[in-house]
């Protein structure tokens, strides 16, 4: 399936310390750009948090700079990004559920 500008999403996969400030600090970078994420998921695994933030690519054209800024947060261990369309996301969720 080919991606179109309308349905492309940028996924920010963040691993950070399980800290009460992690989620607000991550989301603040989107608030500053007036970007409302399509989806946010977070899971604690021991002393780490794994967070995925999905935004529409057209809403956040400077997503690469945002990824660098997220990586500079002192409680963040790593940031990976990927670009996917909504059909790919739905297929991945269905495969994980079944």
C-alpha cells in the first residue's frame, strides 16, 4: 500500500526512566507546536517506561527536530521514529491481537 500525505503518521517510540515527569515532558514538545497526537500509549516495565506517540505527518512537518528534542530530555534513554500509514498500523494491531 502506498502512503499518501493525508494518512501518513509519524510514530515516536521512546524508552525512558519510569519517572513522574516523563509523559508531561514528552507531550510538552507537541503542545508547543499545537499538535494533538492521534494516539499515545505508555507501559511501565520495571524501572523503564515505553511510550509510543503517533502524530499525523502533515500536522508535524518538523518531526525530525521533535525527535531530537525528545532525545535531549534527561529521563529519556532512546527515541526511534518511523513513518507509517493508518492501514499499516491497523494491520499491526490486528496481528498482535490475533
